[in-house]
């Protein structure tokens, strides 16, 4: 799999829905990105643009707008991650797939915001809470503007964050993603809830 390239600007019509001032998204049905190489999926899988495939296969993105951030959950597909991690981790996770949340974030405030995967919670269809995976994605495999763990976003600027989910039990899917963000120098935090 080639390096993850930055996604082109999210389609304005698709990104406009659903939005919410309350910091929660409306439910939408998601599809997993197949790791099987057959038919149309084969062509997409061989394109080398993981982020584009996430956008194509994930359905409509979910966008939450607050007074400080516009956060779009592009998708949460299952992807093969052994070529996205550091070389020393590849042997232990050879052929493994994980659900990976891809966020596109724009800072709409006048102060820097800090987005960190440690503040991301995943709620499974079994009602249990799951965290990010216990391995690190290699930033050099993700491409410019995409971060695996954390990023400080300046006012008016954008970033992408991809967060792999820890190994889920068989038959469990992600139903909600909760992200907490705190703007620098401001009291309180904002809780964003994406319902899949």
C-alpha cells in the first residue's frame, strides 16, 4: 500500500449534512472498507490512496460544528494496518485489520486547539467502551497533513487525524465515537459525539 495521501477537500454538499450546534451528529449507516481484492474493490484497493478509499466506501461523512471547531468523521472502515505501522511492529500484526477513524478537523476559533487520540473513545455495539489501538502508526506512511496521535491546529487551519481502534470482539462494531477537545487558554472542554 502506498503512502497515505491527503484527502482532497471534502465535498461541500456531503460535509454539510449532518451538522449540529449541540456537538452531536445524527445517525448514519456506515460501510466497512473491504480488505478483499475483488471486483470494484480491487481497483480501489490498488489505487494507493487509503484516505480516498475511506471516503468512497464509508458513506456520507458526519460533521459537527461548534464555535471552535468543524470536525468531520470521514469514516470508520476496517483497514489492513500492517504496512501503516513502524517496521518493528509489522511482524507481530502481519495481516491484521482494525477499524480506523479518519477525522478532518478545521479550527474555527481564534486560539490553537489540541486534538489528541487519547481523548477519543469508541463505544461498541455491545455497549462497551474501547480505546485506540496499542500500536503506533508511522507518520511517514500517512502523508503530509495527516497525524496518527495528536496535532495542534492553529486558528483557521486544518488537519487530518487517523485513529485505529483496539482489537474488537467478534461481531462488535463501533456505534459512537466521542472526542473531547480543549481550546488553549479557555476554560472547559467540548465533547463531540458522532453516532454511526
